[in-house]
């Protein structure tokens, strides 16, 4: 039997073999797509929620805490010297 030629009506065994192979390939493809669909659904349920950078807490600004400190006297030297 030539593997590149479609089975002919010369015998029922050729058609039976062709049908078995076609059924096996079709069943394998069907099982693969069912598995792929179910694996995709379960993968989405297991994702964790991430905290984005803009949602993190930050140090408050001067305007959020009440503004700048009171003005220093001009005769007083700067702090730290």
C-alpha cells in the first residue's frame, strides 16, 4: 500500500484502517481543545491582584501636613552651623 495514495475500494481493510486513523486524530484534536479551554479558565482564577506603584503609600507633602514652618528670625543663624 502506498502511504501517499488514498485508500481504494480494493478492500475493506484499507477503509477500516483509514477510518481508525481519522477517528484517532480527530479525538486527539478534540481532547486537546477541551484541555486548552479548561486550562485557560482555571489559570485566570489563580491570578493574584498586584499593587501598582501609584497605589503605594508615600510620605506626605508639606501642603498635606499643614504647610511650611513659621519664618525664622533674620538675626538667627541657619540651623546646623
